[in-house]
């Protein structure tokens, strides 16, 4: 009989798949190393098992011990599989920007999940780096994995993924490109491929908000480059020891929006259902297309499965909220489609200024149209009310008609976007749109900004 003795024996030997449509403008052949065929549905299964086995071998991980790791989710899944088969407990420390699916999956396979804030410094005691280390110190018989600096991370890819790519391409691979996070994947595969052929180019994909690209090019760790970003699994605000910059020929940066859009394109155009870091990788490759020649053979590694991003990348509402969907916006009605279901907040001429202020607080808005029995007769804005209050503290008990400005212009729902945008100025921050049948809605300057691609 031909079978695996346990799930860990199914790790590796993932397929190499030719891409055809999304890379049609490239002059050469492009292949995807599709790592979601691993049992934990990501490339991290390889290094998770390697780190566990190496820790067992040298005594860092003892029988019945607790594995503790800070993870974006995929390494946690690989560790969970190893922990189940080998009889360990597992605590995964994860940031709140990671998808709910990842957290639910980790809990489903027996891991305890501790969630930490994303927007804190690495040295902050609340960061997932700090919490992981603290838990490892406080937990009896614990082993802190530290995938960022653990050499077994790179070792797994040097011994497994690199040789697989070399064999699957019959030694013809000329370029390897992948998103860079902990660094083990690009460093291990890159080192192996360059040992076989020193002319192989290794390209890293970084994200905006990460330090890798600038550090590689200048040697400067620029903290001003560090800010929050959406893409999961790549980019860092630290320099992991597993990132071997000498192996990497160059970096390119990909925006969160492009990563999301190209992740969807991979599903629709190639039938390959992957996560956001894979969208980053393919967009990064397309950004470097001018450096490719007809005889080149490119391998791009796709990290994980799209099933972990159903509530994000593959959710239209989530994508639309962030301006990632390529919806065509041509009319006034298009501008407000994200909030057209919400009622128009108004205030009447005889209501008090305090009523308008309370409504602005309640609905978190800055502009309110003013009505009377004849229709729209004015408008109030937060800046006007603030200035009026500074000039007269008693103004909050005055009627709105005493402080209102001119009414906002009204356009039809079919009015073109450029027509609407011309009505927005420093003296006029909103436009009303007639939705017909007595219904109106408000367009603000932020709706115009969100419509800009």
C-alpha cells in the first residue's frame, strides 16, 4: 500500500504550474510554485516542521512541552500540525490585522490564540514579538520558536523548496521571485538556486510600510518608512536574521490595493485561489517585466490559500470600503453607493445649535443640510459651529437659522462626476443629490476623493 504514516509526511513536493493569462504581456514563461498544496495550505508547513524537529534534536523542545510563537497565521498552522502529531501544546500570538479565518483555523486545530495590537513598536510590551517572548519565559517547559531568527526556517527551504524548483524546471530557472517576510523562503531557495547557477536572479517583493527595499539599497534602516499596512505575511518593521540580503538581487514594492486586486485576478484568470501575498508577488513580477527576456524561465512562489481571506480579499464590501474594487464611478449616484442606504441627516431652521452639534457627534459627520417646510434652505458645518461657539459661548441655545450658511447645490443622480466635483470648493464642502421620489442624499469631498483611482 502507498500511504503517509501521518499528515506531516505529506509536506512538500508541491506542483509547479504554468501561468498563462495574467502574464500574457511578459516575453517569457512564468511558473507558479503553488504552496497551498501543503497540508496546512501554506509554504510555512516546511519550516514549521523543520524548526520543531531541530529543536527536538538538540533538546530545546522536550516531551510534553509547549510551543510558543508569534505568527501571522500560516506558521502557526504548520506548528499546529506538528504539535498534534507529536503531542505538544501550542500558543500562537497573532496581530489584530490578521484575518478572522486564520484565528478560527488555529483554534480549530487546538492552538491557544493570543491577539495583540498591530500599531505598536516591536519593543512595546504589547507587541506580538514581546508577548511571545514573555509567554515563553512564564510558561513551564516552553519553547519559543522565533521564526524570524531561527536558522531552521532558511534551512527547510534550502533543503526542500529550492531543490524541488531546480528539479521541476530541469535546471532552467533564471529568475525566482517571492514576497519577503521572515526571510526564510527567499534566503533558503535563493541560496540553493544560486549555488546551482550563480546567474539566477532572486527578486524580493516588499510592501509599503516595510523597511526591506530601502535597507537593501542603502543600508539605512529608516523608521520613517514604518507604518501600518493591510497585506499579510510580507514586509517587516524589523530586520529578521533569516533575511540574507546578499542572496537578494533587488526588491520591488507593491501597494495594498494592487496586492488585493491581483490576488483576485489570479483566481479569475488562472483559477489559482491564493492569499494576498501571492497577489503582491505576481504584481511585483509584472512591475519588473522590462528586465525579462524571451528565453527566461521565471518561478514565482505563491505562499498560501485564498480560503484564509474570504472575509477580506474575496469580500466585495471589505474591498469596496478600502477603495480596492475597480468599480466604474461616472455619476453622482455612483459616488454615494457605499452609503446610499443610510438616511440623510438634516436639522430644521428652528432647532437649536446644540441639536445640530449632537447630531454631528452621533452620526460622526461634518455637514448637515438645513430644511424648513419649503425644502432645503441652508446648511451647517462643524467648522462654522466651532467658530461661532468660540465667539459666543451661549450660541448653542440659538436657532439654527441664525448661524446657517447657504444651502448646498442640488444635482440629479445622473450628474457626471466632474460636474459634481466642480461644485466642491473651500466655501462649499458638499452637494445634495436628488434620488427622485422625494429622496435626497449628500455627497462630500471625501466621496470625491474616494472615487479617485
